[in-house]
């Protein structure tokens, strides 16, 4: 023992200065290992002789010099910090089984830890350790596991009073929550746990609990057992923090149900939102309007200005719709440029849905500022109503969609309310499609021809071939009706090829009769996407011996912006043949001058809606004509119905005029007669001129 005293350390700086020599002597003689551990620096700062033995240290200095932080697991480090806080806050003491590893050899101990302040005021840990002789390895291991596990384990009596917490539980539980019930955010969760254990002996649940890190989600498993100390029935609870999982789950749910661009709920969320509205409506007797909103010609914005600008427009539209929302309404982005507005109409608010549709039109009519441009976007809106037109959200959406198409067909930028006649018209469309297939097989789709006249002279210089379908029961069907149908059903290429062939054959006949006419044919995007298109044009030109220069293909502007390489290859090949390219319906979309210039188009046909707007939109028309002149192309004014319009177009530099003033699209026989009349007049004039001379 004297050896022990001799080995006893001189007091470390800042600790033992105040200890009386006698008590120091007592400490040195104790068989219990006593040492002071500086938690902040991970060092032993004082040890008695028994502790030096325990730590296998030759001298105190050698022990004090050891950096015990090295090789310490983060879990142990966290636990020590927790102890330090517990010592400061509530002068806590703990007795636990610990295993120390002096020089790498495991030494299982029962250790009592308590707080001890150093001279500089920091809280250190006073450790009193006794080796536990005869401990079974299993017991040692389970005690160690319990100590170091992240799993929170606690024992409670049947009333919920806390009897024991392992270090992980102690670190997590809020210090005041020594009663199980006080740990739960919702009382019913605690009730469910207690009654579950009472009924079946075991229960699992996920609940929000108060912890030292704030409110968290824990998954708790509770089992009925007995307290090994008192033998009383008790409850053992093991729990883990599942907040991250819960958050990830909530995020995934929210992502799946929201449109990332606009932040609005998406198509998937629609039935749920509708169900919520219906529940309320059934209580209050309200009605619900399902407003299907589709932006007019949005594709043109995307194609001409790019997706970034398109996205900016969509976000602004979403914002405006969202602001029009009443307290019980919902706005959904269905995808692309389609939105759904679910609007409640309380019994005292009759007419609210129509009023809302009007306000949507007014709000969206305001220009959208996108970078340095002001864009105009208009919507077409279709409305179906709950409960009058059904209670199934999908069905109501379909009906609103049909009504929206009616609004588009009626000229866009307006709303239509669904009525059953629309459905019959839709069924009609299906019937028409079946008939169209049949008509194609029988060759009943034929071109009518509309004259294109030289401005000023009025002489027919070209004709446009326009598809007509002479239906045995319905009479003449407009291409506005069957072309979109054929495009949707994938029949347009067949129709296009048939019209092209008939028109070229007719051009040849006229040429043989001495009428030198150019012929223009409309081409849709679907046709240009066919790899064989250019080859077909070449074959038909050769077959009917038509000079390629006498054929003009009418394309819409948006078609030039198509990114499909097949379209570009076809266009280059037909141009290489010498076929002319015209841009149809010019001035209605968002013109991309650079692209038009690059494509070297030969002719631009100004849309009839612009000509029809004269003299109101004279300035716009002048601008359009200036653009055409800049590109050095032939200018055709479409939709000339009056002499005034014809004079204006001629005076402003249009080269060709087309419209009802000169003739509607007509069957070949009528155009033949017209051409003959024209040549007779020309002949007579020539004779007259010769006579005069
Ligand atoms: P589009 O190519 O712009 O054809 C001109 C349309 O304007 C024709 O309507 C014509 O009848 C009409 N129109 C001509 N002059 C006047 C006028 O003075 N006043 C008014 N109010 N209208 C006038 P149509 O024949 O009903 O054709 C409509 C559209 O259908 C065409 O517009 C064209 O885009 C498409 N289409 C017609 N035939 C074909 C075809 O064979 N293939 C393809 N892909 N589309 C076609
Ligand atoms: Mg055309
Ligand atoms: Mg046109």
C-alpha cells in the first residue's frame, strides 16, 4: 500500500489543491478505483492507486498523458456529453456496467458516475469503479449493448411512471417526462399504447413525441413485462426516431401529387380534391363547377420563344388562376397547358360559376410579361356541373373537356357549358371517323379549287387545292371538321397524298389545255414526319410531268419550328427538287423571322382573319407586309371578300389575292368554266387592242 502512496500523484493542477492531506491518504488506500475524467479533453486528470492499477499505468503522469478520445466511438462521446449536461442540470448520478479497455484488455466494471467541478468551473466526471467478479459474458455483453445502442429503451410501471431509461432514451427524452403520458403530443396515442399492451401484451405505433430535439416522430414497440427489481407488472418500450422516414414519405406524397413547375396539385390529386368538395357540397347543398381550361395556341409560344418562356407563361397563368380561387375552390394543373378549376357554388351564389369563367377570361386576357416581351394568352374553357351532370370526377372532367372543345371550335377565348347535345356530337365524330375511312377507300375525298389572282389585273395565276368530302347523307363536309379528325386518327397522310395526286393530275390537264397555273396544296405536320414524303412528291411530279416550280406546298409556321429531323430532311429534299414553299395563315401565331429566313420560303399567305380585320388593324397588316418584303417573298392576301380589301391589298404591295371576291373553292368543272371565260375575255381584249392599233 505504501507503494500505492508513493505512487500517488502530486495533485494535478487545478484539482486537489483543496483536499486535506488526510482525506487524500484515505482515497489512496481505497480498494475502489477512483479517478476524475475531464470529459472536454478526454483525459484522466486524477486517479488513486487502485485506478492506476485498473488502467495499468506505471505512473500517474503516464495515465494523465493518455489521450482517451482516441479510439472512442462517437456513440460513447455523445453519451459522455449527455452525462456532463445531466451533471450540470440536475446533479445526476448513474451506476452502470461499463467495460474499459486499458492497453486493449477488456475490464468489465460496475461504475458509479457523478459530476465534479474542476477549478476552472468546467464539469468533469468522478468515476468509482469496481470489477465485477463472476459476471457471465452474456450479461456483460447485454449490459454493454444496452448502454451503447441507439435504440431508446425504457421501463415504466403500469401507470406510466418511468422506472428506467438506457442512455439513448435518457438523451432523447425531455427531462420532465418521467411520466409516459406527458411524452406524447396526442393523448390518444398514449391511450392506444396502454390499452394495446393491456389487451394483447404487445403493441407498435408511430406517434409524435416531445424530445430534447423538439417534437419528433418515434416508432414505439411496447411489451408487457415485470420490473426485475420490484417484480411489479410493467411495460418495456423500445423506440426509434423515424422522423426522416416520415418526412421523406410526406415529401414523396406531396411530390407525387404536385406539379413541380407551378406548385399546383396535379392530375393525381384531382379525385381527392373533388371528393373533399363533394363532402362539403353534400352538407351545404352547394353545387360544383368543373372548369376545364386550355390555353389557346400555347404550342406556338413554346415553339417560337422556347420552353423557358413557355414555363414562365404557365407559372403566371397558374398564379392568376390561384388568385381567383374562393375559400373552398381548388386549382389543378392537369399537364401541359391544361388546368382544372374546381369551384363551389353555394345555394345563395347562383351564377357564380359563369361569373368565375368570365373572370378567368378577363384575368388571362391581360398580357403576360416574359423577359422583354408582352405575350397574349387566351384560354378556352369548358364547364361541367356536379350534381346535374354526374358525380364521378373523371366523367365530369370528360364532359368539361368536350365543352372546352366546343369553345375552341367557336373561335377560342370563350367558355361553354356542357349539354348533352355535345356528347351526341362527339359520338357523331366517332361515326364520322368510321365513314371517313370508308370514304378514303372509295376515293370520295376530292379537291375543290380556289383561284389565286394577280393583284391589280385579277387574272387567275394559281389555284389552291382544298379537300372536300361529299358525304352521301351529310352532303359536303368541311375540312375544318374532318382534317383534325383525320390527323387524330392517323389518316391525314393518306388524305394528303390523295389530294396531292389529284391536284397534280389536274395541273397537267390544265397545262395541256394551255392554262399555265401553279397549284398549291396544304401539307400537315404528320405528312412531313413520314420518311417517304419527299420521295412521294418526286414520284408524283414525274408521273404527271409537272414542272416542280408549278407546285407550292402550304405549311403553317409552327411546322417550321418542329425539331423532328425527318421534317427538315423532307423540306430540304422538296426544295432541292425546285418545289416552292408557302407559309399559310401567316400572322396568327408567333412568327420566328430567323427561322423563316433560314428556310428561304417563297411565299407568305397572310391569314384571312387579318384581312377581315381591316381597316381596324391596318397598322398590324402594314407591319406584316413589311416583314414579308424584308424576306423578299411573294405575298398572298387571303380572305379578300370586298373590292375595298382588294384595293387596299394591291395598294400595299400584295402580289396575289385570294378570296370569295374572286371565287369560292369550287369543283373542277366550275373552275374550268371560269378559266375559259377568262381566256375568252383576254382573247377579246387582245382582238380589241389589235383592232384599235
Ligand atoms: P387554308 O389553307 O387557309 O384555306 C383557306 C380557307 O379559307 C378555305 O377554307 C377557304 O374556303 C377559306 N376562304 C377562302 N377565301 C375566303 C374568304 O374570302 N372568306 C372566308 N371567310 N373564307 C375564305 P376551307 O376550304 O374550309 O379549308 C380550311 C382549312 O382546312 C384550310 O385552310 C387548310 O388549313 C385545311 N385544309 C383544307 N384542305 C386540306 C388538305 O388537303 N390537307 C390539309 N392538310 N389541310 C387542308
Ligand atoms: Mg392553305
Ligand atoms: Mg390560309
